[in-house]
């Protein structure tokens, strides 16, 4: 992409930790718009909301998923886009997207002026609606905004370092990650967000739910991470607006030096991609040896995380 435009020194961002009503798009649109108004009243410039927030997530059949899926130009999304314009707010929200015979798990970034970008979840676990959707085949989605470059990711994508690295190499200052983390995803909230931020020297904003859907509890733990892996703000369970003031420009220097320790590294300049061919080789059964599941491993009711 082209060189990023200059950005303000300080940006107020938030992860909106709010639940959904399964299958009730109308109710979810109303609660989304209320969250946007609340965020803007607190001076927030970028609001990230949870995965599948407009539709819900814990569906049991393909038919349930298809029934609630929205066209990307659905009037419900148009209402949210119009409010983003009115409020001068950038918002990232999730929904199940109907596209011909396919349904995708999609995150859309809405900007004032009607500009938007859509990202279809690339990596799919056996969990909830993801058991019935088509994996996205989009290249990494990077959005140039008035405050910097945003890279789009959804939930399970964060477990794949290659994906976050591609977003960072494309110029992302901030990686946003709408998610539905259930209880077995504790380690993702504890470790993966911080590691992805630090290894790429970017901000990470992860917005989860803190409620329960069809007996599946979500853990909350929405958070904002800075480029060295420090948690700037986080939450527990329940509804929350997790807020932090950040300087996106600090994510752009990938060279780190500590003169008093005679220490210096170049996160991107030190890469040796000619040695990384294995990263793009398609895995075969021979590459992934079968392993028994430890007796202590807890499985989510709808599959593994």
C-alpha cells in the first residue's frame, strides 16, 4: 500500500465488550448504535466491537446460520454506517455475511464519509457458527484511516503468527481483533495478544464478549496492547468499554536500541525470508503427527479452540 499519511499524536481507542442476542439482528443493531454513542461521548475515535456482534455466534446448524446471515449492503449495516458518519467515529463490527451460496464470518470497518472495508475470517476453528461458514480467501486487509493504518483480524486468526506478520509488513499500526473467546481461550487472552503486539511492534485491540450464549460463557478479557506487549487497558467479564489513549506513530519504528545495554535489534530488517519457505508449504498428514488429547484438556461444547 502507499506510504501512510501523517496521523495525530494521540488517539483514543476502545474495545467494546458487549454481548448479543442470538439471531435478533434488530436488537443487536440498536445495542451497537447505543455503544457507539456512548463511546463517542467519551471522546473515542476508534471503537472495536466483538465478533458476530450483529448476529450472534453459537449456532447449531447451517440452516440457523443462513437464516440470520446479512448481505454486506443490508439496511441494518447501512444504519450503523450512517451513525458512524454522523458521530465522526470509526467502528469495527462483526456479522455473518450472506454472499450467494456462501456465508462468511465478516468484520467490517466503517469510516465517516461512507468509506468501509470488509474482511472475511481466514482461519476457522470447529466452534459455533465457524463450523458452517466458508473460509475467507482475501489477502490481508489493511485500511488507511485518518489516524493510521488498521489491519483486520478475527478471533482464531490471532493464533497464526504469519497472519499478524503479513498485516504488520503491510504497514499496520494497529491490528484489531473482534473475537468470541470462550473459556478454553484463556491462554489466547493472556499470551497471544501480547506476543503478536510485541513481535510485530504494533498495537493490538481485542474486543470480546463477557456474557453467555446458549450455555457457552465468554471470558471477557477485552484488551488494548501497546507495541512492546504492555497491557494498557483490559476487562474481566460483563459489559465494559475498555479505553486507552495511544500514539499510533510509535508502532512504525521497528528498530529497537538500548545504548546503555549495548543492545539493538531490527524486527523487520533482521528477517531472513529466503529461509522461511516452510511457512508457505501446504501441510500434509505426514507433517502433522497425530497426538492423543490429554485427559485434563477441557473441550468447548461445540468443539476445540
